[in-house]
């Protein structure tokens, strides 16, 4: 596996020319789920983390961001992050990371702690559990979807999520509730961490960052709402953890579409030390510390996984808001 170290060192040198790869994950599932095909199973995740451990110098994000600014990154620097706060982060991902001696930062949307379910998962689970052979959402302007097999259900969930993702938060919630009702109205599953699980993550040596309260698309909120989501989410986590929370992840995270320059200013002014987007690329000393790029390597084979990481390191960071 060390065959990758030399090319990675060329594209990711240490010191003042250092480049930082930041991986982003959301869930790690016990087994593959065809309705969540992009989320790795435990077996797939462990295999990828074994490659990461062999090829990279893995640092906590807080340390990596500071060392990037100071020009003291080691070669092949990498950090691991998770967004949202799913219970499988604690129950599936964290034990794998801990066993391999790796640390990660978990960005938590505090409003869902305690067994909550985010709007996108409510849609997916509603489509999964619908007993009808067709889900008719014509009254919502979303069309009608056959549910004959898993592929059909995956298509239905993908199209509905795409259609309502960027609605303003109240409208998105209304649409989500209507989809759930049309699919049979089953209760939402408890998918997110409890406060105890969050504290257990910290006890395992993992780090915690803020991700707002309700995970809104900040660009679709008022300035007052955005500031509340950013600042109060930080305060709530600090009260729960009993320590400062200095890292932030923008919900959805696409610069210029999901968040704007005023939100970067808010994140800086409320006291965070660094923040991450979902713009692809690897960070350099020239990167905005409050808009560090992140990247998801989804390939399942070792060769393709390595090529994807190299390609990400070789590209310039995306233009930021």
C-alpha cells in the first residue's frame, strides 16, 4: 500500500508548501443500503481507513488547520470529518476509527440530538416504508413515482430530495411533511445521536464541531435566523460538552449557493477558529481558514481510491464566496 506515499508526497508536501486533504463523511452503515448507496458499509469504511492510515499523516482538524496556517504541516496531511450527528457515527464509525488509531471531527446539528431525524432521511424512510405501488405527489407539483422495486424507490427518493432541498426552511418542512403523509404517515425513525453518545465520542478522543441547530441552507434564511443558527448551535454544544467548540461546518456547504460571504463573517465573529465547506480541493496556506475545502472519495477499489485522492490534490481549490 505504501506505493502511494511517493506520489501523494509530491502533491501534498509538508511545511509552507503543505496541502491538507479533508475527508467528509455523513454515515457509516452496518451493511450496504440500496436507498443510501453513497454511504459506505462498515466493511467498506474500515478498508478505506486502512488505506488512509497507510498513506497519510492523519491529524485532528483543529491541529491541522493551525499547522496549515503556521506552515508546519507534515507531508501527506489528512483529516477526517463527519457531518450532521448520526448515531451510526458513534456505534459503527467511531469504533473502527478508534481501533485503527485515527481521530475525526464530528459536526453536530444540535436540534436533532436525542434520536431526531433530518428532513432528507424522513423522505428516504417514507419512500422505503410506503406500502403502495405508486407514490403520487402530483398535488405538490413533484409528480408520481412507481415503487415497484428498490431501483424505483431509490429514483423516487432522489428526485423528491432534489426538488425540495433548496426550498426555504418552512417550505421544505411543509413539503417533507406532505411527502411523509402521502407515503403513509409512519413515524420518523430515530437516526441521530443521543447526548450520551456524543459525549462518548469525545471520551474516545474524537473532536466535536458545530453545524447549526436545524441544518438550514443559510443562503435561504434571513440574516437574523442565520446568526441564531450559527451562534446558538455553538453555545448549545459548548454547554453539552463543557468545553469550547471552535470548528464549524456550513450546512450543505457549497460556497455561493448554500452560504454567502456574510455567513463566513458571522462564523468568524462568533468565535470559531476555522470552518469547512464542501468545495472540492485540498487546502493550502493561501486558503481561507473559514472556508477550507473538503472532499469525499467514494471509490471502492484501492487503486481508484488512490487516484481520486491524487486528482483532488492536483486540482486548485474551488472559487469561494
